[in-house]
């Protein structure tokens, strides 16, 4: 039986990834194994693998994260001066979700959504 999913995303520089996820998004470290990093916030866990030659402009890593109180979360990120994706401002989507998106330092797209 399937119980959970944990995305694995590429990172070029572990320290830049840590700074962004810890200070901008409030994640905490749950494991650091050289070229492999594990982080968590609430019920969300994300793993990162080192990919030093990654071209961020060619990275298509994406994660969709469901959330409650999306407007509060959006405001928290604005207050933290987290850049919102140019095409990802908070809005209602035709598929019944209120969503917004951000890019991490390696251009992994994080979309946050709440059901209407």
C-alpha cells in the first residue's frame, strides 16, 4: 500500500539550498549526507541531491504542495521577501484551487495550492 510521496530535487550548492529553504520557507534539516540533503516543514518532506553541473534555466523540477490558509502563507513569504514567480501570483485556478508559485535557487518550481 502506498503511504507517502517525497520529491527528490536537484541542487547545485547545498548551502544556498539550506539558506533558501530554512530562512525563506521555514524548513528544518532532518538529514545531511554529503551530497544528499533531507528537509521538512509540517508534514512536507523534500530531498535534494547534488547536481553541480545543473543549468537552472534547463531545470524542470516541480513540486505541488497542498496547504491550508494559503493567503496567510502567501503573506508570510511576501513578508520574508521571497520572490513570487512572475507568472505565479496568488489566484484562483479553473481546477478549483487557489495557488501561487515560487522558484528556489536552482529553479525548482514550488507551487502551493489550497482547495476552494
